[in-house]
C-alpha cells in the first residue's frame, strides 16, 4: 500500500513528488495522460524552440528558481532581454509603444505618459491626479476593471488592464477579483491611497536591495526542461500509474482512491489537478468542498507559432511583441517576437512569432486560424510573406479565473481541507496560476504534511 499518492502530473504534481522524495518518501503519481508536465510543453521545429504553454516565469517569485537550483539546472537559466523590452498596444490598427515607466498598468514617469498617443488628455490628467488619492481603510472587493477605472479611468482599463491580464489569465477584468489578482495593489490602496505612490515606494525599496534582474526567466532548453529534469531524477524514488482517478473516499487505511482500473489505499493524498476534476474526485469525500471547487471557473487558450525567414520580417518586428485590446480585437489577443524576448530560442536566419488567440478559438480549424492570423499580421506589421511552418497548441479549460469572492472561496476550501488529516490540495485554482505559484503550493502541501 503506497503511503503517499499524488493525483495530477502537471508541474504541481511533479513538484509535490519531488519534495516528497526529498523528504525520504516514495510517492505514487497518478496521471491519465502518457505525457507528464501538463500545460508545460516544448517542441523543436526546424531548429526553433516552440513553447506550447508558458514560455517563462516571473523572476520576482522565488519558488521556481529554488527548485531549478535543487535540480542542478541553474547554469541553463536565461533571462529576458530587457534592454529590448518594448511592448506595443494596438490602437486604431496601429502599434503604439507602451509608455516607459509603466509597472503593470501603473504609470510611474510623467513625461512618457504626457507624450504617449495611447491615452487622451482627460485620461492623462486623471492619471496625474491619482497620486493625491487618500488611503482607503477598508475598500470593498471590486473587479480589476472597477479598481483600475477608479484610479485611472476607462481608457486604462481598455488599453492596459484588459490586454495585460488577458495574456496572463485569458480572462475579463470586469469579472476578475482585484483582491485575488492584484493583491499587492489592494494593499497599496490601504496604505497609500494612490497606486502610483505605492508603486514608487515599492520600487524604491527594491532598489535598496541592488540592481533588479530580468523580469522573466526561462531555461535554454525550454520550460519542459524543468519537468523532464524532475522525472529524470525521480526514477527509483517515485512510482507512476497511467490511469484516471475517479473518486476519493475515507477508509480505515486513510483514503481509498478509486481508479478506472483498480482501487488504491493511502495514508496521504495530494490532489494536484485542476479544480473541475478535483471537484468530481472529492464529491464522495466532502460534498461542500467539491461544490466550492466546482465554482472555480477556467478559460481555454490557443497558441499559434509561426516560423519565418529572418529576411521576411526584417524591419517589421521590434521589441517583445504587441497586445491587442478587446476593443480592437479580431482573432489575436497578443503576439510575442520570440527571438527578441529570449536568446537561444531561434536560429539567426529564422524568426518565430507566437500568437495568442484566446478561448474563442478552441474549436476553430487550424487552417482558418492561420488564415485569420496571417491576415492580421499583414495589416498590423506589413508582413506579406507566408510562414515556413506553423504549430497550433490548444489547452481546454486550463487557465483558472479568480472571480469576485475567490479569496473567500479559497479560505473556505482550506478550512474544509484541514478537517481531513492526510489530505492536501495544490494547483493553479488557489493562490496563483504561474509556475512559481504552483511549485510553492506543492512545497507548502508537503511541508504541511511533515508538520503533522
């Protein structure tokens, strides 16, 4: 009988197995797909490295780098080319550079904002006056759009908050909770009133710690190098069943885990899959927890990588890429110029444009997507050449949406979780959807088990 069962073979489940093995246990990983790694997927096409899922992680969140060091991969870490970090916003079918000094959607420099054609004068004046807002002792929960609108106006919602968060969450800022998605900004409101004032204070504190590193980090071999390193270093320390978990129940041994092919019994169970399958699994164990998990929404996403000859795009692409606000959107939500953002990903003679299409494209045929996107690239960039290759990756219901009431929901879930000794939840449904967040959640779950 295994003592520790981990359900879900994405980065969260793999990290949980790593930390369990590190603590001297031999976990059993259950994943229905043959391939491990979840939405982390890296392919090679004509010498180009193509990410099907996340291409990097935020440097400011330490959990990913800590795991990478433990795996011995630190020498393979590369940072984003921030000296070339210009991002454009589509406005009236033109690419307008985001003003220098923006930190997410918060302006911290006056002159670049004054000169920018991205905003009207009324918005620029509102942004300037925002610095003088008074602290808010106990602000009500609001959507991201409501918070940004109050501070900077509707144009800031349309041309900053919406396109920036669409790339991270694939969601609607009118529905996302500011308390859950912009937690640090919510804290600034209480202390400073002004998000600009709070951001400047935060930046000043960081500067005292020394020069800032790159905004994003990744691995030379792609993000799948991380998940492969975990699986390569766990043989003999982990077992694996390729099977689908159907239900979890209490038993005299601790827990009964019903699979399609058999039943297992374990003292400790770590559920590291998305909220919807977790809700189904937990219905026999805790109906209320199952109901709360079922209420976490997920959006789908589609990426389309297009490979070109470098000569075909010369003079047409610049910076990290561009974002397309919903008010301007046709098919694309964003496009990354891969070779500009990261070295080592694309040979000198080639170029790769990685286009994000959003959940509405999940069932659209590949040919139609390629036709629509190349037409948009011709309109926005003047790119007339046809791509040498294309690769479409679809992730159905993969991006957790932190809607209004999310923090309260998670607090209730954690309270119910604590009532079941030996049972632990981790993944992107709770306290962050990025790779470092998922790794941190797995590490915390293993630490909680060890503390009991």
